[in-house]
C-alpha cells in the first residue's frame, strides 16, 4: 500500500484494500464449496508387486513392501511352526523368514525360494517379516475396481485377472504368521 499524507486518499486506499481482501475471502470460500470428491482414474488404481510361489502368481500392495533381497543364510529356530524357515540378519535387525508355500498349502519341495520379500507388518510400521518367493516378477498398476473380492480365503484379499490367468492378491496383515 502506498502511504500518502492526505487522509482522504489513505481512507480510500484502505477501503480498496479491505474490499479486495473481502473479495478474495469470498472467492476462496466459494472455491472450498466446490465438490472435491470426484474420482479420477489414478484414485482407483494401485501399484502391486507380483511374485511366483509354486504354481501360482500372487501380488501384494507395494505400500507394504520394504525391500526385496536375495535369500541369505537362514538360522533355523527350534520349536517354531512349520512355516517359519528361520531368521536372518537384515541390516542389523533379526528378521523372521516364513515360507508362504506352507501357509497357503502350495506344493512343497525341498528347494526354498531364492528371493525374500521383506514386508512391513502394517503400513508405515517398522516391524518387518520376510516371505520366501520363488521369483519376483514386476511392479504394475492395476485398476482396483477390477479386483474380484468375492473369494473367501485366509490372507487372500481378492483375485486379479491378468490376460488368461489369475493373480491372487494377498493382504499381508491378514496372513496368519
């Protein structure tokens, strides 16, 4: 604001400033009343990590994945459930490694997967657990509205159709470990 010595000019300028501020406030109030819940295609999509386990392909929301590492030397822990393969040192932290084949009843063989997908037990959590996977495939974006959630299975959140095959969507918080 330009200051002047004449009070009438100053009052006129103050009124103009006040009117401009009121107008701006009115406009911003009008903007907040417009609907903001319109869905865009990006709102309906999610990025998933696909991996193979036995004969099936699985996927999980990438938001749960902390990292993917090669299978290292595992230390077996006595008196643990069959699905717990052991623990490993992962960046100075002891991380439990589980075999999803045992949990999901996949065909068992002596060869363990060569990759470990390290998960956050819950989003934004520091608690980690590793899942053995035969092969990690890709991260891809899927339309969340195309996921068939009518399937009722422990840990299975839904099924995604990919070309001529199905990908089983896992909810890592629902897998009993």
